[in-house]
């Protein structure tokens, strides 16, 4: 099976802009989680979607949002970008058949906000 | 509040050495403890995971030791190789459906010298 794919891999934006990141989970996986990775804060949970519904949400401002489509693909949106949003955004998918807690990560999208 | 504390931040060993990375957690509801390995420019990859009902789990050169009463777990890498040089993250979660949220430690950068 193909792994988790994320697009784009790299992105440069300026403050105030918005950005949309995409994630395609492993085939058959219905849960998609998003994480932000920064040198200072490490890996932090953003939110998780299962069957098009947000089930869990981390402690991030409302500028961070997401959605999941019927084919389990997910998008994450960040509006009104701030310099501090520069990070590696990781998507992970999981499946009850593999043990719901086993999460497989994609390569990430590196976002730079200037 | 950091729920998973990881140490050390960095570790340098010689080839063949046995690096040990330690993690401590606070939430007794956690019942799934994975370790991830991350190379530069890549997403985290699941290495090995353990549940509290066992005290030790081995997979190849990687061993997890788990101490439920102390709320601590550790990763040992036997016969370490330069190719093991990477950043290692411990994590914890609650393994019931609807809780696909991993709480990560801050990471340990391991360098294995030839």
C-alpha cells in the first residue's frame, strides 16, 4: 500500500495570507490527524478527523481549521498567517483494522511564513 | 502542561554502544506508548510500541522497557549503528476509539559515531 502523502511539500507565504495543505491517508484508513512540529514546541496535536467529522481538537486558535472528504482525504487551512506558524505540518492516518492507535505519518509540508 | 517528559535532549554514542532514552508520563489513562524515529526531512516513522500489560518488548535491536508504577518507559538500542542517527520521540495515547491523539515527548537527537 502507498503511504500517507502530503502536498505540497514546501510552501512560502507572507503574513496575513492563508494556506491550504492536503493529506491523502493510507488506503482504507478513515482517521486522519494533523500535527505541527517546531523546534521549540516539538510535535503538537492540531485535530483529528474520522468519517468526515472532527473528533478531537488540540489547543490551537481558530485560524487553524480542517476538513475531511468522503474518500478520507483531508485538508488543513490556516488563515491570517503569522510568523510563528512557520513549521512542519504532519498528517497521520490510522485504521481500526491496524489498531486505532497506530498512526502512520506522511513526510510533512514545510511552511515558511515571511 | 507537558504530559510526556523525555530525556536526554541529545545523546552521542560510539558504534556498538547501547543508547537509552527515557520518558515519563503523567496521565494514568494513557495505555499505548509508541516510539517514533525521524530522519531529517522525513516524517516520524513508527519504531516499536508497548502497552502497560507487559514490562518489556523487543523488536530486532530495539527494546522498550515499561514501568507502570513509576509511569516511566525507555527505549534501548542494542548494537547501535551510524544509520540509527536520528531523532527519537516517545509518545502516549489512550487507545479507545475516538481518541487518536498522540502526546509526544520533546525528542532526543541521537548521534552514533562510527
